[in-house]
C-alpha cells in the first residue's frame, strides 16, 4: 500500500463517482468472495475442523439497486465440530452496521465537520444528520484508539491529523481512479469485525 499524497480535488471527484458506480460495488463483492474463500480454507480457528457456509442476511443502506442482491449477504461460516462461527473480513461491511463501509468512509471524508454539506448528502443517501455526526465522532475518538490504528498509524509520515480523518487518511493511499479508496477499504478490513463496529441507530 502506498502512502504518497493524491490530489484532494481528484479524490473528491472519484469519491462522488464511486458511490454511483455499480462496477466498483461488484469489485468489492468479488474481493469479499476471495476473503471468504481464504477464511474457509484455513478451517476453524478453535479446533481446525471444516467450516460450513452459514451466511448472514443483510439489508444494506447506501447500496445501488443494480447490485443490491450481492450485498444482501454477509459471508460467514460455522464449524462442523465445535459449531464456532467465523465471519470473514469484509470490504463491504463494517461489522453489523446497516450502512455500507464505502458510505461510511466517503461521506465522513467529504463532510466531516461540514454540517450544511452533510445535510445535502443526508437527503440524497437517506443518512440522518445525527448518523453522519456519530461517524465523524467515531473516526476522531474510537477509531484512533482501535488496535488497527495504534499498530499502523506510525507508518504514515507526516502523521495523519486526527481531526481530518478519514479524508486525510484516504489521501495517503496512492493510485489512479478507484485505487486509493480500494486500498483504504482493504486497510480497514479489521474494522469489519464486531469488536470495532461503528455504533449507529437502525
């Protein structure tokens, strides 16, 4: 993963387009399929036995209608022997939250601390203003205390300004078109576990 800066203007443009791009959503689905296959191949983390598919149904928000069918399932498995469940990492979901990870990242990045702009986006995506504000607070408080950020934050030089999360973090990932966002979503996959899920009202 690269850490060179990309143009803020270019990032904003790409963010706007990706929220409306079915092909990018399909790419996220394929990546989740690969992550699920890797998790299943490793067997049960407790006893090492075979894992059987036991997916969770989802009703995702901020999902394009064209790809909704692919996003109504969260890949998960159950051990044949001990019945321990294993839910694979995901670039689509942040834990059990109803909003897709792409919406949480992009809308937080574009509108953190900008209530008037957030109001316009809230109307388009049906994201309540209070939810957008909770996301902003989560990035600046809970996220920076998470083991993922505690272990990885030192790699970004100069340090990422906490008050500019996640926008400035997105700008640290190099690449053309959708690559910075894709790399950031991959970086954030540990957040797809229940331990660090964003709390939001359903």
